[in-house]
C-alpha cells in the first residue's frame, strides 16, 4: 500500500531532555510523550525513546505538524528536567535547526542576535544546526583513473580515504510518508531509517562541506560512485551522483543525512553538555 | 521495591501505518501506575523492518492482552522476553491472533568464543579448534545458553558498565549459581574452563561479530579462601535470540 501524503509543516523533532536528578529520572514515559506531542500523537514520524540514566538524559524523536510547543511539558516536568535541547527538521526550510529551552522562559535562547518579534515561530528562536565529520571517503566508479586533486589521500583504488575535519548543514528528515514507496532507498540512522532527499531539496547543488576541498569533486561526479562523510568511524552522510529523472541531461546529488547528537558540533550545546557532565562514565 | 521484571517487547506491524498515540500505548503496557518500574524505557518504531521494540519494567508479570486487544488493527503479533528479578533465566512467549503461547526458557546463540588467558600462564589444550595468538584464543564455536538480561537501572554507577543494544548493564555475579549447569548445559565442553578461573582474564561470546556475553573470574568477597566466582555481563537482544518458535516465526534457522 502506498501512502502519498501532501507533506508540509512536518517537523521531525529530536529532543535531548536532561535529567535533573540522576537517580530519580522520570519513568512515566507515556505521560511524558503525551505532554510533548500535540493531540498526544506523533505526526508522520516514527517515535523513538532512549532513556539512559547512566548518561543523564532521555532522547526522544517524534513528529509534529506546525510548531512544537513545550508549555504542557514544562508545567508537568518542571522539577524533573533541567533543559530541553532540540534539533528539528522542518520541511518548509532546508536545514536542521537547533534550540535550547530551560523552562525559565519559553525559548530562553542561547542564540545570539535572536529576533523575538514573532513569538509563534520556533524558527526565530533557533539557529542552523552544525554537524561534524572527520573523514571523507570517495568511491570511484570501476575503470576510472581518479584525477589528482591535490588531497592528502590514502588511496586504495578505487577508494580514497581523506582525513579531513569539517562541518556542514543537513536535512535530517525522519518522516516515513515516503518510506513505503521504495524501501530499498532507505538507510539506517541511529534512530529510524531515512531515504535520500532527492526531489525535495538539494536536488541540484550539494551544500558542499569544506568547499575548497570538496567542490573539485563536483566536476568529476560522472566518475564517482559515492562520497561518504564519517565521524569517529560512523557514516554520517552519503552522497551519490545521479542523473535527474525529470531532466536526464542534469546531474544531481542524492543525499542521505544520517546525523545524530554524536556528531552535532553546535558550539553552545557542546559547552552545555560538557559543563554539566564533565565526567562521563566511560562505557566499555 | 518488590520484584522487577525487565521486559523486552517486539510488536510486529500489520501494515505501514504506525501507532501514533504512543504515550497511550505505553501507559497500557505499564499497568495501573503508568510508569516503568526501575527499568529505563527504550522504544523504537521501525516502519522499514515492520516492528516496534519496547523495553520497560513491570512489577508483576507482563500483561499485554489488553494492549493487543486495543491495538489489534496495528499489530499482528507480539513477542516478549522477560527477566524476573535476575533470579530466573530469561523467558519468552508470543501473543498472536492464535492466542498466547506458553512461557519457556529463552536461549541465545553465539558463534564465536574468545578466551583471554593471564600473561605468563601457559594455556592447556582443551580440545577446541583454536586459533592461538599468544594469550588470546579465538574459537569458532556455535552454541546456545540461557541468560539473565536484567536492565534494571539500580547500581548504574560504577565503572563496570557495558553497552547493550538497549541500555548499559552492570556486572552480575556473586550468586551461588553453577553457570555451566544453569546456562551452558547445551555446550558441556565449556565447563572445562571452571578449573582455570585463576588463570583466565575473560571469556567473550560473540554472535555475528557482536559481543553478547562476557564472563570474568573475580575473587569472591568476604571469603577467607582464595576463591573465584564469575562476574557476568548479559548483552543479549533479539538478534541472537534462538528460541525455536521465534526462529520459525521469522523464517530463520540456527
């Protein structure tokens, strides 16, 4: 069965709720979800909950139509959590946004230069979320002699491994309205699978991370099978050149965004996270 | 506090439509008090694989009839593994349109064993097909065992935590159980390691490359003799569950 649904205003929301008390974290997760989700229902996004008392937080993924609000949540859980950090993808915009809410005031924001004039739009209290990578892998097509692009490359033809740090913007849509069209396009993420964003956004020009290094690849896309970005060994982004179905003359990059909190390098969030919990338990 | 059951539920979807009111679903499962009892909650709806996994804790036995009645149009089957207070090995049962099955002991599979001997000890030949790298033995050995997969959140301090596919676990041990008789009766050859406890660093069991169980000898506390017991970490999940009815349901073999 194919479910086609006019998608608009579908927010994929990723929350990290910091526990106020390590040993007495909230276990009434049913109520917690009800306080977060409008109409107590997730909108076109699979729900994921991961409570980790050893790490002091609860992670929640869900979907919202329109704007997410946390009024009910703070009314009920004022004493149980110290802060809500959130990343969201809003299909009206192109990139993940990031926000922080400590409950002292709605959208008490760490965002500099924030315009509070429109109280209704979360966009005004958030900023573009930044994700990190520390390695790029280029897979050349069979039989191609890769050009010399001047990278410090570890080459095991036809694969290039390039140790390079950088960051990028991304569109981490986790809604599943498209998933049953072609499950073979789906790739796992730390939460639920995603498909490539071709046909939604980014169809022609990829927002190249570290343009000086990566942009030269664009000229060779006909010879490239795939480009992967990794963070601490985990694949966080996959890009595949393809011919546009609607315009067979036109090359496009199909992109899969596999980001999660682990490779989120938002400056303020990193500071918050480390200040609050300087001594993480080392998991073996 | 009473007893704590760690409950692992896998709900198989009937269609691509996911349950949206997940809060209500959880409250039905949690029972009267509507909270998870000393077990961190982990939940994942996977529309591609066609199931939802839920980990939670309940005080008494798991009751899923009511939930399955109310969500019948979403779920074609529920499989449940649970551990009762770390006292009885994990148990498994299913709930389908045909009704609820008997609870039976749940077995988990491994396909590889790594044996780590202490430096300086010359390991004996125990008759396993072994690749030896100094003090480390790599043994391609297939078998199954019973286990105690509690995910209780008490005593999560400590530094002896290990990751599982859901939440971290602390070491278990100290009970007077005979691990070879209670857990490894299907692989009797492993009982040989009992006599070598003072010389062993660890036994590591793997399934498809994933670490699923770790055993480490440690000195028994409050004992005047120099006695060793096993510290154990149970890291099992659905991936290495080899219960026969479960395998048949999923079209798998062991």
